[in-house]
């Protein structure tokens, strides 16, 4: 019996790490990078103070912010363990990770740990949701959210994708941007009866807006949890 084959849709520089995890789980990875990550230089970069809180919601935000502002002597919060690991690797001391790895839970945790004199600095993607800003400013916190990167469709992968969808059992989506790129590139091209694996409620919601096929979402928003759930259910075409 052939192994389960999963479409790896991450950006070029992130393909190998996901393929390694897919193979470790007992599946096969077919790599088609659907998105590109591009640096953005914000018009104004906040100067960090020791009493500020620096907030990261992705590994990419850690990478691009650290390149702009090397100062690490600041309270640091991360949305989940993977982001926290990336921050620690860069030299940040992470003192807050919410129990649920999403923006809503992170905002609630920050409100509990801060007061109205606190400034939150949130380096983000151009496509980030406004949940953190809305909840924290509503709670009276000062907020700065410089855009430090953008996620854009990788047009070079369009033709490869149309072939790849006939060679896989399921597709992995780790961000809404990957979902949009997948269905945009497929266009009117016939998509076989695949299943979709998503990390996060927002990614799942976007995926459901395009398809009524089976969508698998782990309770814990990590790649490992997603792959474990997929392999446990042994989903096939």
C-alpha cells in the first residue's frame, strides 16, 4: 500500500522542515510552494522600552523584526510554542504564551498581564487580522503594529499545482494565504476529491468558504498535532 501523500504548500524556505515532519509521520510530501514571504520596511519603527511588551504571532515576524530592531531587553509574548522557540533562538526571553494558540487567547492573556500604561508592540504581516489591536486598544492599551512582511501568491507554482493535485491525497494549509493561493491557482481546473488539513480556526474558515470537502483541524494548532490527526484517521481519496 502506497503511503499517504500530502501537498506541502509552504513558502520555499519552509518546505524542507515541513517535509521532514511529514515523512517522520509516515507520509510522503509533494512540495509546491504556493506563497512567498517578502520583507516590508515600515515607515516608522517603534523604539522599544523595557516596560513595553513585544508580541510575535509567527516565526516570520520574529525573523523580520529582529533584522530591524536587535534590542531584546523587553517583555516578550508569543502566540504558540513554535513561535516562542524561534524567538528564544534569536535571544528573546519569552514570558507569555497563551494556553490556546490563537490571537483571541493571546489578547486576553496580555490584558491580564498588563495595565493601561503599557505599550504593546506587534510586528505583523500585512495580512494579519486586527483581533489583537481591537481587543487591546479596547482594553485601553497603547498599541503599535508595524508591518514587517507580506505573504503573496507564488505565481511560479501555478502550473505545477495543477499537476500535483492529481498526485496527492490531501493538502496542508498553514495559513489563509495558502488557501487563497491554492484555489486561485486552480481556478476552473478540476480538483479531485481531496481532503484538507488546516492549522487554526481562521485557516479552516477560509478553506470552508471554497470547498465542502473534508477538512481536518487539530485541537492544538501545531504541525505535529495536525499530522498526528491525519495519520490517525488514515484518510484516503
